[in-house]
């Protein structure tokens, strides 16, 4: 279930960047005007920024180099907070900054759990490894129980407890398996 949640979360974050990039490319003039009015950066960064957001969003969504992409997008988002939403006294700007902080948090989660693969084969392999680990643990527990049954503790007169191999004389019914 966690794997599915990680993939869905990554896709949601990717969709956010792809949609933002498409919006910038659909209105490059408006984006350029906003960039020049809010910062000292040139408005000519509107189209490259839109392309970057689309490409990075698609790479993130497809699960290619997710950790690297997540860190790059987190830094990009942090820069947008510093450059465009640094006026925390303005309610709109502070809301945008908090939204970007939440996106950074999601991207850091992708960085932490970013190597989740789409392929069902990967899920099956992971399930097989899990089943093998459980089978090995059960076999180990059975071996320990068998070893414990083959040993018997006796108390000597001086109060010392000594463990020794069980003999036929120790078995009450003569059955060597008991």
C-alpha cells in the first residue's frame, strides 16, 4: 500500500509542475512581465522556466532519476519562495510561500522514498523476498524448538542447573521424538 501511495504522491507533484510549466508556455508574455515586476531577473526566463517545469515534472512522474529530480525541484521551489513570495506580511504571498513549503516537503518525501518503481515485476520480487524472509525465520524457529526439545535441564543437589543432551532414559514413553 505504501508503494502505491508513493507513486500517487509522486504523480500529483509531477502534475503540479507540468501544469505550471504549460501555463507559463501558454502565456509567456504575462509570465515575463510577472518575472520582471517581482524580481530583477530578465523576463526572457519565462520560456526556459516553463520548459524546465514540464520536463522535470515529466521525469519525476515517470520515475526516472527521481531522487535527483526531487532535489532539483525542491531547490527550484525554494528559490521561488525567496524571489517571488518573500513578503510574508502580504497574506497572498505568505499563502503562496506556505504552499511552496508543502511542495518542498512532498519533494523531500519523494527524495526519501523516490526509488519506488512502477513495474509489477518489482512488486512481485519484493513480495518474494518478503515471503522468503518469513520462511527462513519460521525454519529457524523450528530448528531452535527442536534443539530445545533435545536438551534437558537437571538440577544437582547443590542447586546448580546443568543442561545436557536428552537420553532415552529421559523420555517417558520410549519414543525418541518426544
